[in-house]
C-alpha cells in the first residue's frame, strides 16, 4: 500500500472528508488535500503523510522486520530529532527518512 492509499483509508475509517482534513491541518482549501491525494501527483511527502495520518488519529510506525518481539520500533511524528544518549536509538522524523523507500 502506498502513502496516498493509507491516508484515504484512514480518512474513510474515521469518516473524515477532505474538507474536514484541510480544516484540521489549517489548510485554506480542500483542493490542496485533493491534489496531495490525487493519482496524478508524483508522491506524497513524508511530512505531509505523517501530518495527515496523525490528524486522522493514526501513528506512523517504523518496525525492524528482523528484530522479532525485541526489535526496534519508531513512531515518526515530524518532531525534530533530539540528540539521545548513546544507549538510546535516535527518533526518526520526516527530515531523516524517505517515504518512497519506506513504502516501497
């Protein structure tokens, strides 16, 4: 599933219209949302994807496929990366991950 499809499904699940989502994101008009989600648009920027999913009540999660139950997981939340102690994994943000690579 690509990012646009995920946002559309999240909106359907929460019964959120494009107009409502635009208002939730302080975007002046619904056509901006329509353009971001259109099949003719190139790709959805990660920061926009995260923002839209969060507005719909969903987290964007990156999970280590090879780690099993003890694997690493990060929630991408568009917050700046904070320098963490060496013992902690750094937080991924829209600035340091490529959505196209993430969603394949």
